[in-house]
């Protein structure tokens, strides 16, 4: 089903950034997870390669609420993992910058080579 259809049926409202379920018939995490899936991302990318996501045109499978909740939990776990990977990458970049600055300003000195 399209998100626009879900909104017309009164199951979805558009919040600040993402649509939200306003019904016990639709799980918000399920909805948002499918909207961020590759299939919906491809649908939002034009032939010129520009990315313009319109949640109203996104599509989600129609399945019963128990299955939606299971998918929602799975999408949440993936999001948590992505957040941790992003944080680790950010920390890694900061460590590289500090090491580079340390070598550049003399606070760090490279260890002597066996040939030195």
C-alpha cells in the first residue's frame, strides 16, 4: 500500500520529518523501516541521480499487526546498529585527526625504525 493511501484511510499522519502511525492497525517502526528500504529509496531517486524522498509515494506491504511489530523490532535493531557504526566511524575519524595533529605539532613523535 502507498503511504498516501494509508493517510487517506486515517492510519498515518505526517510529522516533522517522517510519517507516523495514528492507529493500532499500523506499527510506526514497521512503516518507517520500509520507507527507508532500498526499494523505496530507488523509487525516490531520479534518472539524474538526485535523491528526493517523498514519503507519500513510499509503499509498505500489507500484513497483520503482529508481523508488523516483529518487522518494526527488526528495523529498530538495524537502526541501532547503524547508529553504533556511525558513532564508531566518527570516533575513528577523530582519532585520526588527533594523531595527525599530534605528529604535525610535535606532541607525538614517531617511533624509531629498526634501521634508524
